[in-house]
C-alpha cells in the first residue's frame, strides 16, 4: 500500500481505539493460544 490515505478525525480516533484494543487484548490472547498449542504439541 503506497501513497497517502486521508481519514476523518472520527475515523482516526476509532483507528486508535482499535489499535489499543489489539495491543491490550487481542495480541496477549493470541500469545496465550500459541503457548497452549505448543504445550499440547510436545
């Protein structure tokens, strides 16, 4: 993806909220799931 992408202020705020949720909730959950799968594989 190249170039500039213009977004509204509301969209930017929603994107920031989504990013924080991904960092705080989704990524740790994925890490736990991967760790659990590794334990079961061994």
